C-alpha cells in the first residue's frame, strides 16, 4: 500500500495537469476576464483571498490525521465515533449562531472569533483527556460553521454594499478561491505527511502546524482588513454620524443592531422554509444535498480505519483523494465547455451514480477477514472524483432555483438533515461496535458502507426526479444552451 499510495498521487497529479491544459486550450477566454482589468477590484480580491486562503490552509492541515490521532491516544472506534458525532452535532447547533453572529457582532470580528476558536480547537489535541477532546470537537464545529459563513459575509458586504462592484464579478473571486482550495488541500496532505511521518513528530504535528496559519489569518483580518474598513470610514459618514457598514460601536446602536440582525436571521429562515416547501425543485435538490453530503461525513470518518491497518502514508493518501476531487472539478469545466455542452443536471446524475458505485464496491472490499485495501483506495478515489463533479453542479443548480435573497435561509434548512443523517450513521456504527464488546468491527464498517450505498441510491432517484421535473426548465440549463431542448 505504501507504493500504491505514492503511485496514485503521481498518476492523479499528471491527470490533473493534462486536464487543466486541455481545459485552458478549449476555453482560453475563461482564463482572462474583464474583472482582472479593474485595479481596485484586483486589490480588494487579493486582500480577501490573503486571509481566506490562510483559513482554508489551516482547515485542510487537520484533515489527514484526525482519526489517527485519536487511535494514537488508544481510544476505541466506538469512542472516536462519539467524538465525530460531537463535532457534527455542534455544527447543527452552531449553524444558526454562525449565520447571526456576522450581523450582530460584525463580520470582521466574527472572522477573528473563528481564528481564536480554531486555534483553541487545535491546542486541545495535545490532551489525552476524552472530555477535553470533546470540547475540541465542539470548538471545531463552531469554527467550521464560522468558516462557511463569516468570510463570505465580509466579502459580499464589501463587494456589493461598500465598493459597489458588479455582482457578476463575485463568481470570479470564489472561482479563484475554489481553484486555490484544491491545490491547498493536496499540499496540506503532503506537508502533514512530512511532519507527522517523515520527520517522526507524530499525528499531533499537523494540528500544531495549523496554529501559526490561523495566527497569520487573524493578523491579516485584524490589520489589512481593518485598514480596509478604516478607509471606508474615512470616505464618509452617514447623516447620523455612524460609520458606513458600522462595526456595532456604541451600546444603544449595538443593541439595536443585534436585535435587528436576529430578526432578519429568523425571518430569512422562515422564508427559506416557505420556499423549500412551495417549490418541488428546491425540495428535491435539498434531498439530494442532504443524502449525498451526509454520506460524505461518514466517509470522512471511515476512510482512515479502512486503510490505516495496511500501512499507507495517510498524508499521501489524503493528497491523492484531494487530487481526485480536483480532477473531477476540472472534468466538470471541460464537460460544460462550449465544445461538449453537457448540462449540470446530467453531471449531477453522473456524480451520484459514481458515488453509489463507489460505496457498492466498498461493501465487498471491506468484507471481514478478507479486506482488499487497494480496491478500497480505488473506491475512495472514485468517490472523490464524484465529489469534484457534484459540488460545482449542485452549486449551479442552487444558484438557478433558489432566489438569492432566500439562499442563506434555504441552505440552513438543507444543512439540518445533512448533519442529522451523518450523526445517526455514526451513532449506528457506535452501536454496532459497542455490541461486539468494544472491539473493532469489520462487519460494522461493511454494513455502514451498505447503508451509504442505499442512501446514494435514494439520492440517485431524487436526481432522476429532479431531472425529469426540469427537463424543459430553462433555469436548469447553461446560458449558451438555453432553449435548445424546448423547440
């Protein structure tokens, strides 16, 4: 498995380079957009990405060795499952708070809270005490929720409300962030492997390495982003003498701001629920997202115990998985290019089908007494390839069927069943392992993969229903192909 992991990484890296070159050759106009020619926008975009990418780098560093660290501390699989459940449950509990905090405390302050909370989460990994590790998982859930909301909230507010840049330029920034994100994930696996295994510092090393990255992120947010907000304040004040886009200074204005922010948040949630129940397309898309992404959380828990007994370098395996996801995202760009013109709904269907096939393979490759780790690694790589196709496809469809003003509320309802499904799956695994007397259970892992395959089959049926419902729907089509199937 040692050689297999390195070989998989080399092959996938070569595949990504070849696909990227093919994508650039087919769509050269996408490499240079009108937004790049605007110096003010380029400066603002670089300022945002400098802080955001540091946060993503710190997050990815913690991916390869989390399960390995808990095993290093001699915890049983059932105990580790509870730790993961605590992290997912905290995501559910903190999701409403994470959506409300940027409006109540200020967007930049919430980003600073993220840096502090995630640093504290990393520090708890030094302890072998089970309850301290549970606290770390709770802090990790809060940090994950803030990462997905606070940075984006700061950027969107300043892009639209402060600088008044065109909304059409927003995808340029998050497209760049997505491209960098894949590369950061691959590099994070390599760096984590270097410190944990090559230098022999153990599985806690990547978590300690994430703390300086979070400190750097906090410094950028505190200083560079602070200067950006000070420039905004220097440009002018409103008629009441309050800074534009104020930072909630003053006791009475803070109380009013928090109250109005809370009211807006709950109104957004109620309107999101109304949209979810009134539009069948949104309901089906939410079902697909809950099933697919809920299963991914279970995969995040299970990939290490399936492969680790066979001795592969986990950081290299992690980089290979991320490279497979990168290959999938480039394939999506190729497939939707002017030459091939495949629709996102088709690619979403293909992604779910690939994921189902991956879990179907895993039910056989993890049979008790006769594990086949190379087949399991192949299945995991196929699953990550499916993820690379899935996320841009589902993001495109969400952008078309969910109104912009309701998107935050609708996505909050999407995440609720997503995390609940993952928690129930891990609790079911915990029950199976505990039922065997506290030992490890290969049968439990196999049953869990079978359950994941069943959920992916349900997601596939939902995608087919969505595809049938939107067959002649112009919202489901790319701009260049609208109306082609309706004549």
